[in-house]
């Protein structure tokens, strides 16, 4: 019953996030409910530290006053206005299919101070004023979409600020005259309306600075002038009450043929909830398009030599003395000499990811050459069909690394310049080459790792990776601080 229920939930999720004519993603990124709550906390801390001390635009206006049959007005100017206190009581960030992401700042208390000048028929005066706003609530909705070229596009769809109460205190000067102004509802309403500038600033933060920060997420990234990996979105992000997800191509193409089309697609990802902030689904499709790309660019080659070997043991093996009992004819012709092995892929590697293990099928040509008199002399050439079993690990920089578990394969002779090489010689060479030399080379390459895409400034912690049928699943918590400095508050109107 539990299995049936889980399958039903997965089907419902797949149907809800699928769309007609959408390209199946090779990479999916999700922000969980925990991630949204953390983002709300980061934004709240940002407002707490950046709003206090900011200046507001001047407020100019007039107040009509009627005394019996006498009608006159008091003109006022409120200037040198600054927020001297701004504290947020609580925050929340939720997501829904209809509204996108909804962010709330609750129980805000703010103190605004400035100078006020009034000009009436009988008096002109200037004094300082303190305005206290309590139980302020700020609510903003934002939508994370995609542009025509697959980039993120963040927009604030609505923002409202409500004020529980406003109190205005005038200090010094003709206090009796300011009390007249203080008791006029018109002025209090203007002050209350002015709090909407915080909404305007939040919209500015989302629309401008938010989109500027999202530009750091790579869309098309060129790697070593050989390959382009495409992280553009295949469809708009999806929202539900538990978080949001974005869908990306995750596709490699050659620099020489960036419009290359593949005759296969990524498999749909299953539904997985995580207790961590952010998660990544990485399809085997990504690895297979990488294999085709690098094969087409003819860059899948690796030179094993005493100079490129990354450890003393491997360097020692690249001398013919090690082979004197394995391949005696090689040692006899080039005694105690170093040699190199040029390993070249003859067919695009194929990646298969399964529960707990991934498999890599590799076809390579290996050219063995002796190093004599400062030159490389061809010795013999073999072909190998290798089956490599690996797992994966992830580090704090979101670099995915391959961990070699086992490797086996067949070795065939293609040509020889050192005399006949028997099948028995090849068997001995296979054990030496595959189990010692090639394992070390593949392990060295695997340690270089693959960088997953992310927004700059995000630090990932408590990361883990697991292997599933057709994809890797990476989940992580994160640490992030908004580094943009707010220098002013933006108002809708200067004249109020």
C-alpha cells in the first residue's frame, strides 16, 4: 500500500510539473521549504542592518483649516527625514502555484525623525519631529521566471505595507501650533503613506539587485575552448506549498558545433523531498552529451609519462625495468628506459547511473613509446574495452568528484615494433596496465571534479550525493549573505 501511494504521488507530481513541448531537463534544482525559510531570515537580517540610518525624500503639503466662517491653510515641509530605528519581529517566505514566492516581514517597529517647518497666516515655525510606527507588516510577492534565452528573470508582482499605529511627537518651538498639525488626520495619513517607500525599495531590491545577482548563475559556459555546457531553463520554474524547482538543459555541445542536436533525451526525474535547503538532480544525459562532445573535439586523450604522473609509484611504473618480467622484449630492446603511454578514446564514452553505482564504458587506443636519446620511439599499440564502476562525492564548493570503485576490460594488440607479443604477454600486460597504471590515471582525472552551477556567494554545507536509476541526487544546506549595500529608499512620489 505504501509503495502504491508513493508511486501515485510521483505520478501526480510529474503530471503537475510537465508541460507540452518542453525539453526534458538534464539538471533540476529545487529550493525546499527549509531553504525558503532561510532565505526569509537572510532578507530580514538585511533589512534590519540596512534600513536604519537611511534618508527619506521630503514631504511637502498643506492642511486646510476651518474656524467658523474663516477658511485658511497651513503649509508644511517635512525634511532631513531619516529612519533611526527599524526592527523586524518575524519573517516568513512561502511559495504557491498561484502567487509564486510570498515574503512577509511582520511586527516591524520603526522610528522616523526629521525637521518640520510650517507656515500659516499667524505663525511660522520650525522644529524637530519624531514619528513612531508600530505593528507594521510588509508583504511582497515575487515570481521567478525564464527569459526567451533561458535565463532567470525575477520580478516583484506585488508589495503592500500596512501600519498598525502612528504617533507623531513635535519637540520645541511653538508647540501649541504643532499640536494643531499633530491632531490633523491629514498629516498622519501622509506619514503612514510614506512607509510605502520601503515597499518601493523592496521592489527595487528584487527587480534590480536580485536580477543582477542571478546573472552570476551560468547559462552557457565554455570549458577549455573545447565544450559548451548549456544550463538554460527548459521551462518556467514550478512552485508548490513545499518549495520551488527550476529545470535546465544540462547539455554539452562542441565549441566547433554549438548547435549540435542529439537523438536522445534525458529521462524524467522522480519526485524526491529533501530535509535540506537545496537539491540537484543531475541526469546521466549530462555525462553522455559530454562524452560525445569531447570525442568530436578529439580531446579525449591522456598522456601518461614520468613528467605527468602525479605520484612516485606511477612514475616508477613508467620505466621498462618494471616490465622486464611482464613484457621482456620491450625491456630487452629499451633496457631501463622511461616510456610513455598515449591513451586516446576511439568511441564516445557511455555513462550509465544506477542505484549506488555508475558505469562508464570506454574504448581506448594505447600507444606505448620508449624515451631514448631525447626522442619518443613507437614500441607497440593496443586497444582496450574498459568497464569502469564508480561512485561520487561532493565537496563544499559544489564540485562533484568521481571515485573509482573497480575496473575491468579486454586488451588487444594492434601493432608492434618490438617483435611478436603473445596472448600470454597481453594477459600479463592487461593486469599491469588496467589494475595499476590506468586505474591511477582515471582516479587522477576523477579527482579534478565537475563544478555544479550556483549563484556566486553561496557557501554549501552538509552536502551529500546519492546515486539513483538514471541520475545523481545532491542535497545540501547553504550559507548566504546579501552583500549589496542599500544606499537610499526609493519613493513613488516626492510630492505627497
